[in-house]
C-alpha cells in the first residue's frame, strides 16, 4: 500500500503547512492594514502567476517521466530533468527581477520576488512527490513556512509589507538548495532529456500555462473593478478554499505516479478499474465533508485565520466550496487522463475553465462585484465538468448524472441554511445521500480490507 503510505505522509505535510499557513495569514491580517495587505497580495499574486507559468509544465513532466526513470534505473536522466527545470526557472526569474525593479521599485519587487521563488521552491517538492518520497516533501515544505511564521511573529510589532516579504524570501532561500540536493545529485545532461520529453512537454507547458489563471488571476483582476481592500477580503476566502483544494490535491498527486507506472493493459484490468471507481467515491465524499465544514463553520474559520473585519468573506467561501464540490466529480478523471499520457484532454479542460471564468467575470464583475468573482468559479467548474465527461469518463454516464443531482440537492440545502441558519434541511439531504450510497460505502470498506495487505 505504498500509495496509501505516501498519502499519509503528504497529509502530515499538509497539516503542518496548513496550520503554519493560516498562522501566517492571521499575523498579516492583524498587523498590516487591509488596503496595504491588498497591495501585498496583488504583487504576490503576480509573482506567483508568472512563477507558475514559468514552471513550463515540468511538474506534469515529473509525474509522467520520473516514475518511469526510477522503474528503469535511469538515475542520471531523472536528475537531469529536475535540474533542467530548476535552472530555467531561476534564469528567467533573475531577468524578471531586474525588470520589475526598474519598472516598479523595491517596494513591489520584494513581495513579487518572494512569491515567485515559492514557485521555484516547488520544483524539488514536485520531484519528491513523483519519486514517492513523501517524507522529504513533508520535511522541506514544513520547515520553510514554519521558519517564516516564527519570524513574522517575532517582528509583528514593526511589520509592514516590505518586512513581511523579506521574511518569506529569506526563509525560502534558506531551504531551497538543501531541498534540491535532496531530490537528486547535480547532473546536467539537458540535451538528452529535452529531446526525450519535448513532445510531452509541449502539452504540459500549455496545461501549466493555464493553471495559474485558476489559482491567481482573480487576485490580479479584482483591483481592476474594486479597491485593494476587497482583494484582502476575497483573499481570506481564497486561502481557506485553496487549503481545502490542497487537501483534495494530495491523493491525486500521490496516485498519479502509480497510474503512470502502469502499462496500458494493466489499466484495463478489472481490479484496477474497480479500485479507481472506489477512489472516485472516496474523493467525492472528502469534498462533501469540506463543503459542510465551510457551510456550518465558515464564519468561525474566517475569525480564526483573520479578524472580524473579514467576515464579509463568508458567502464567497461557500460559493468557492460549491465549485470545489463540482470539481470533485471530474478531478479524478482529469488526473487519470494526464497520467496515461492524454495531456491533450487535460489541456483543453483548462482552456474551457479559463475561458468561461474570464468571460463570466468581465460580464458580471462590474455589476456583482466580489460575487461576480466567487460565482465565476461555480460557472467555470460546471462547464469544465461537461467537457471532461464528454471526452474521458472512467465510469458510466449515469454515475455522473447522479453526482450532479447530489450537488443540486446539496446546493439547495446550503442556500436555505445561508438564508435561515437552519441545519435541518442540509443535514436531511446529507443523510439521504448517505443512505442511497450506503452500498458504495460498504464496497469501499471491503475493498480496503481485502487489499490493504497486498501493497
């Protein structure tokens, strides 16, 4: 059960970074004014946006090729792939830093560079996941943010956006080289690696090109329609939302190398297909748990990670959680498609999401303000679900129709709760869904019991 063991380690890492991340947000929201914090998030989002694009699709290449290299004992190729990605990202980053300094000054450069280098730091972390070295991932992801939180707290009385950015920047640089060396020894056979991966890299690059639109574009566009203080409010909701998405991303990341290492005929075996069907069921219920936590306890969570002045983030958090629930229907299939080399489907799925998201925002944001942004996530997720299920399904169509009906019922219960704070209807709907799915839940339990000792 090496996949399960990796998931456990990844969740341990997530738990530690989750706590540290929200401690960091709490410190920033308490000691930096809302408008200034909006400027900080704006510069940081641009840095993360460009940094993520300039990963050039290598995280997906890692998921595809590192398990194969390790299976075939090609350690030099594995190391060269990691160092190629890192070298390119650093080289382009230096050029960007110089340009930003001359165009925007040091005040903008510090948060921009601090968050750009978080993308650079993710390169060895992505390598650890593909190498199934989740313990290394846990150590280095936790150390970096843990040190940042400690120093943010120590300097909280004199904190401003420049000092906050500098603390994040130094903590990242401190652990970057040790993390890189732990992922692989330096090997620079770039030409051989590039020739081998370039066909797959083309699709991976375009997929990576679109992913930052989902993660950071709202933080760049909000100041076009509203004051920076609105961005600070929405960022609190997005941080909680992003944390929940990381929870659900971990089993996808841990499972992808396992699927990539399988040969085509192995993915058609009955045991594999039954196991993946059970994975889809567990994944949906994990998203469902997160949705109800945000619905019932969202206001308390916002207070926990920020302050009472950010409670306006609650309705946006619910809409973001609804989009997450919709995404849980097609996310396992999207992971499966890229793991077996169908990156074209994965790419066009992102095209659908980004295009529908941006179109919806530019139509609705001038009128609906922040609600235009939060509801855009729901709209884009619905259209993406339609596309993904039309191109690649790992289950019969009737199961996807049932999934959609469940989401519709859950949305109805959530709307009633939001208006009246009445727990009865959403809990009744939840009990109804569990009752209908009871047979599937028993199958999940029996499958785990039967194969837990096989590895």
